[in-house]
């Protein structure tokens, strides 16, 4: 019997470990079961045969058992929120931040710190800001906010959270002219109990 390549074999309607296959060894035809083949392959094929230079232990450094959980001794871990944690410094060729536009409703505008680090808000009414979901105390968090007045120059008022501490204890007044752009930066390290606010620029538009 001539040798048959795997690609030339006809698939069975149902396969099992007991299914037999014919192999040719030095001109002698033998029958082996799927279980025997599996055992042979597991016992004789090594990572080097697959051109993999890493060890099995090294490959498993990336194997987190459950998606969205933290696991010790892995290259990268993620907590239940999907936040990735690195035990050492991160050096990147380029760094990008997620941007999100926020809107007001009923005189309130909420900035969810979980959704990004750069935000914009086009004024459509007088509104009061609120900051939600900052990292827990002990982790520093910074975000920027671009405030844009409406095209009609309505001069809507923007009220900042009372937890924000401004230089000289004086909150800025948002520019009132049509399409004016102000940029503010906010920083916390105690889970949002206290925020420090800074004016990066006003009347930019």
C-alpha cells in the first residue's frame, strides 16, 4: 500500500480515539488508532519542531486563566474592569489617549473617568460638572476637558464640582463668546476626594 498524506485522507462522518488508520513503516502496513497517534505526537513533538524558541513555561506567562481577571506571575494582568497592570515602567514609541465627547442633560454633565483621558463638551445649557469613576486612592489620574460655547454665543454658565481646588482658590469663568474654546486639566490621587484644576487656555477659538 502506498503512503497516504493526511491531506488525501477522507474525513469520517464521526471520529473517535478508537478509529483506526493505516500507516506504512518500511514497507509494512500497520493499523493504529487515533488514541495511539495522539499519544505518539504528544510524546515526540516538541516546541522546536514548530520553530518555537520559547519554553512552554515562558508561553504560559501570557496565559491568564479567565479573561478580565488578575493572575500572579503573568507577563500582563488585568483586573475585573479590564484595566491592564504592569509591574514595571512602560516605554512606548508613541502614546495615545482615548477621547470622548460628553453632553449635558437637565443641567448636569458627567465625565466618566473610565471612558478616557481627553473630553470635550459643547455647551447647550447652563450645566454643572460631575466626575465619576476615578481610580482608587493611591493611583494618580489626569484628564483634560475642552469646553466649547455654542455658535449663538449664548454665554452658558459652567459650574465646576466643589471638590476641585483651583490656584488661589478661584475657579475660572468660562468664555462666553460664540464658539469660544477653553481647555482645563484636572488631577486627583485620592480617588476623587480632591481634584486640582488648572486652566490650560481660554478663548482659543
